[in-house]
């Protein structure tokens, strides 16, 4: 396995771990809200968004881990399957994962929207680098 492939796979496994962490943390926050009776089961029976805003931030972050990360998974899988992993793919994947980690910390921390948005855009740029690098690898051969 090439170092670039190793880097890309580390990013994928990091993102998967981040997703599990987000889901488990969200679950703990939900249970805590229910146990403290801050939220009643009848409040959330039809809409889990009826949790208090602090719990919703964790829910939103967990759901967010299923949006753009699919582009990471698909790109790395395609690059690996086609033997087209290069340093652009590996670095783009790694930068994307780092941006997702930073995005999570801001999202469930200060939730400073301008900073969170900049980190989100940086992550999109990393994905674009990864996909352009994959395209170049496929065209150049």
C-alpha cells in the first residue's frame, strides 16, 4: 500500500470514528435530557427536534456526519478501486477529515457560525482537491 493510500484510509477511518463519536454523544445527550425530565417522551414521539436546543446541537452534528462525508468515502473507494490514489487524493482526504473534526468542535462548542462556515468551506476545498486529483490520475493514467 502506498503512503498516499495509507493517508487516505486513515482519513476514512478517522471520519468513521468521528461519526460513531457523534452518534454516541448525541445518544448520551438525549438520554440525559430524558432522565432529567427536561424532555418528555411525548415531546419527541413524533419529532426528535423537540429536544432542548443544547441537545439539538448534538443531534444536528451527528446528522451532519452523513452529509458531505459521503464524498470522502466515495472518492477514496473509487480511487482505491481504480488504482488512482495519489498524494492529492491522500492529502485532500486528510485535510477534509481534519476540517470535519474542527467543524464538530465548533458546532457543539461555541457554535460561532462565521468560523464554522469557514471551516466547512475549507473542508469542501479539501474534497475538491481530492476529487480533482482523482480525475487527473484517471486522465493522465
